[in-house]
């Protein structure tokens, strides 16, 4: 009797595992080239934006001190509500004229579905920019060797798929 119950439970678990869809992720090395501006280093947050234009997930932060995250105003509103764990996706801020790289990872199912990658930036005592760079999350856009142009502190962003 016990054996039949265990056998049935095991069968159900196997069937559930076989039919479950596991999310696959895609990784890209992101190279950010900054404009030659003067002043403090920029804090940049890389966010996944859903098709409705709302923040969905934080993919990376360039800026080590969380006491300054509130300068990234729109993202900070989202993060204050969602309270994401940011360990492992943070790093150094970026100076004018410098380059920075960050590996970002997102659900492959988001590709070609109207999602965007947003690069939001802030520099102490200077202008805050909600969309310093933004790209529609498509294979073609990510594979574009010219990258995307920034609007203020970011000169360009390029992507290289990580295998």
C-alpha cells in the first residue's frame, strides 16, 4: 500500500517536471563609453522595462554607495517599493571619458516582445537623466555593432553576447 502511494507521488512529480517550462536566460557583456564631461563620476542603473513602460527588474548598477541611489530618481521609486536584492549586480561608478563593462542577464522570453533596456544616469551637482540610453530588447538591436547612442553622459552602449 505504502509503495503504491510513493509510486504515484513519484509519477506525478516526474510528469510535472517534464511539463514545466524552465526560464532560460541570456547574458550580454555591456560596454558603456562615457562622454568627456567634467565633474564627479556617474552613477548608472541598467533596468529592464516592460512593454507598458514600467520598471520590471534591475539588471546592473554602476555606483558603489547605496546612499546615492536616490539620485537615480525614477528607478529609486521602483526599487523602494520592490526592494530587490542588488548583491552581485553593483560596481564602480564611471568617470567622464571612461569605459565600463557590466554583464547583464535577462529572461530570453523577453526578447522581441516589446521590452527595453534603460540606462539611467546621475552625476553629483549635475543633471539627472532618466533615459540616458534606451534600447528595444530585440536580437537585431543587441547585435548592432554600432551600438546605441546616449543622450547626456553616455556616449554609446554596445553589447556582446556571452556564450
